[in-house]
């Protein structure tokens, strides 16, 4: 197929007016925090979004052989460019540019410095933890500086004109992302200073107010010439409802949908995959938007309430504020591909275009499973979120994970290949890191730019995450492929489904077709079995740690292993050594004589321990070695006279099996007190 890249580039230059040098003030950059319309503008040559991160530098592309070497290397916490004069160099960027996003999983007390435009004094010089703790101006506004389920995020723009260098002291922590955009050389940008002007501080306050209090409304407000089309129907099986047929040079600026009569969770899940949204612009042969209804609005399965800048689900219905321009016409439809009738209400708000239609790309959103995964040698671990050809912008993705066996599904890095790159200009450090959280944390979080609207619990069952690239959108001129590593195979099963969102200029290639019901439902369970819970158990992971002479303790999820642990987790003691003791509080509500039962974990790197209760030995040392991770089964710890109150259960490491990997680990699932 002939693309005529020179002609395409010329058209882009005319449409975007790239012959004119652009100037951005800091106020302009702040405006971009909430500006969804500019995402639709044609991409300009010379503008590039990329990322410096701590990814494992063992991963490399051999240009001579075309091979991807150690592509699944996973030591992603401390990768740097080099050490220089006792400092760790994180990033070197040639300007003009803007850092839009900084993220870390474990920022600590070592200082991180950002040098701009050749200045000898850093524009920012803080302990890495202080970038995210909300105490350092202007990094203080919660929507822009926040913790999302253990991930630390900063979205305050940091512009520079000539250059940016980031270095750090030792003990800065672990894991970092610096996501940035660079511009043509004649672009004028201010040099960031923490001493912002009064009007700049006021603009940040206004952005903070919107992102805190007004999500769920159009950030552009009411537009001149705005109109709204409404439709409702009891949509029977196999029927399609036309919500709106629009004419002229306009844009869809808001889409709202509500599905009524869903009386339980199963009905929600079924309806959100059986109903499909379809939007066709300018008479295209293939709809630019096609997705199951719920997935389009950013989450699955079913209805999961959250609010973000472009999309959300609330008790009043679902909303979208993606800006969707068209030159001649647009048709918005909802199809019911399920067996039951569904009551659907929808409305489309649209307004005249503020610029000529030729200046805009068309909005695309497509849902898929396992489509167009890489075939190059060494890239088998990558799972494609989006691949497309032509010119446009990648602006976001929502990912639905079905992981019925549990265990951490998301060890994989994101990789963005722009305009034919062989080595990605964005190379991440972990799936949860890309979505702005950390450490496999299943806790829900909600933010303007990234969310975990649903998790079945402990990452077992369903997980739903999304991320919107608003300021850090990724422009491309000829092609874009965005992937994320997937460590667990489909056969496990661990299964992904994604809805990708992007803009594409006329003549571009969108390879995604609508998917049949056999792809949308049937591959996951509509209901989840109740987890095993030992009757009357005191869960090990919930027991209070009174003392520890060495090592660290934490909750560990065990859903990825065969066997049943009560509530799917245990208390995990690691990094101990012989002689170390762990003291746990054992609460007793009523004095009496009790039989003690407990379940532990056995594995290849677990040690031999002696248990003590209130200073008295409990039996002989117990060896928890096993070639594989399994629950021990319930162990009888004898009968004991116990007073009401708090008792002390002590675990002492005394050795290890000669066949074991020597790490002396220990895991307690639960303990039960059984009265006669």
C-alpha cells in the first residue's frame, strides 16, 4: 500500500500551520490540564512525547541483528543513564519541552534535582519524597499531586527552553517516570520556577477547583451554538437505536447514557457488554467508534462508579466529554446484541467547530481482545493495546483484566513505538506504574487522569484500570503502537480486554472491527465464588506485630498458587536469619482451655521455626520446606489454658532444610482457638 508520506506531511503542515513559530506561556500550559479540545487538533511535525524511567537497562534492541535482547528483564527499580560525579543521572532532554508527569512507587529522602536551560542552580531541588507530599509550592494541589493506591503522582507542568537534566543522590528510593513533550526548536517556552506569578498561582487554583469539584461537567463550559439531541427506547434484542444524526461542521462535545431496569450485578455485567456504542463520522465505511457500552465509558465489568476528566459512571448515568469533530455529519447509535430488551436513555450535545474542520483529526475508540500482538522475535511478552497507521494522537486506554486464579497480573511494562521506532520512546516499569499506582495495590482510586474503578479483591477475579493522556498525549505522524507486557498466559487463564482511545487524520488506518458476542461474554464468570475463610480464624495477616528482631513482615496475596489459604493471604516474614524472633499478638476474648489449630505456608525457601506461646515452647521445631508453594494444612498446636486478654505468639527462626533455598522465610495463614 502506498502512503505518500511526503504528501501527508505537507497536508499536516498546512492544516496545523507549522510554519509559524509558537509561543506558550505558563498560563497556556496550565490550561492544557483541562483542555480536551486541543487533543483533536492535527499533530504537528517536531512535537514528540517520550519518557525517561528506571526500566531495566538489560532490555535492548540489537540494530545489527534486529533482535530484542532480554526484553522481559524485570529489575525496573533503579535503571539510570549513568553515574556522574557521585550522582545518578535520571534524564537528559534537549528542549524546548515540558515535563508533564512525574511518578514513583517508593520516593525516599535522597534529593532529586531538575536543572533547566543550562543553569548551574537547579530549578527544583527536593527530597524525592517531597515532590509528592503536598508541602512544597507549587506542588500542593491534590488532583495534581496525589497518592493513588501507593503510587505517587505529580502533574504540575515543568517547562524549559533549551535543556533539562535530572540527577539524584543515592537513597532517592526506587522506580521513577518522567513523562515529557518536546517541541520544534523555534517554539518559545518559559523556564520553570517554583516562584510562580500571582496570575499563574490563580490559574493553578482554578484548575484545582475544576479537577476537585466539577468532574462530570464539560471543562469548556457552555459553548456558543450548543445543542442537545435526546433519544430513549426499550431497545429490543437485535435492534439498533439511533441517538442522533448530526449535520454540518460541528463536534460532539458531550455524550450521556443511562440504562434503566438493571436489578442486579449479573444483569449489569451482561447489559454493559451486550449493548454496543457505534459512532460514524463523515460517512466513513467503518465506524470510528465501536465498543461495548460499559467499556467505552472507561470500566468493566458492569457499572462501576467513578469520575474522571473525559469519562465517568455515576448514579445519574455515564458521561463522555471527549471532543469529537466532524466535517459533514455524524451518526450516533446504540445496538442491543443481547437476548433481553434494555431501557436506554441517551443524549448528545454538539456545537459548531471553533476552527476549520481540516484542522482536526477524527476521534476513535475501539474495544478488542488479543488483537495484533507483536510477532517479532523476542517481543512475545508484549500485548498490544493499540496499533494504528497515519497521523494522530494516542489519548488513553482502559484495561479490563480477568484473573480468576489471583496473583499479581500486572508485572509488565508499557512500551510506545512512535513513527516506526524499533526501540520504544516510552518504556515503563510495570503495569500498575503505567496506571499511576504501585505495589499491586488492589485498593480503588479515582482521579481526573487515572483510575482503578473496580477490583474484585486482592487482584483475584476482575480488575479495571484506566489512564487518560491529556497533557501527556502521544502525537504521531505515520504510526503508533502501544503495548504492555503480559507475564501470565491466556491459558492460566489471565485475559485482557482493552478499549483504546485516539485521534486519527483522514487517510489513516484503523484496523479494529466490531467484535461478536462470543468475544464479549462467556470468557469470564458472571459471579465469583466466595473465598475460603477458615471458621473462627484469627487471620495471620491481621495479627498485630508486637516485636521483630530482624527482617520485614507484610501481607502477601496467595491467589496465584494452588491450594486454599483463608481469605487468600498470609502474614509473610522475609529477610530474617537464625535467631531472629517475630512476636505476634494473640487476642483471647474469654478465659478458658483452648485447643490451638493453625495453618502455615510451605515453600522451597521457607525455614525451620520454633513456636512459643507466652514464653513456653509449643512442641518441636517445624520445617516448612516444600518444593512448591502450598498451604500446610491445619496443624494441631496443643491445648492451652489462656486468660482473657492479649497473649504473645513468638516465631523463632532456628534453621533450614538442607534441600531449601536459604532464605528462612515464614508464613502464617491463620490460627484458631477452639473451646472444648
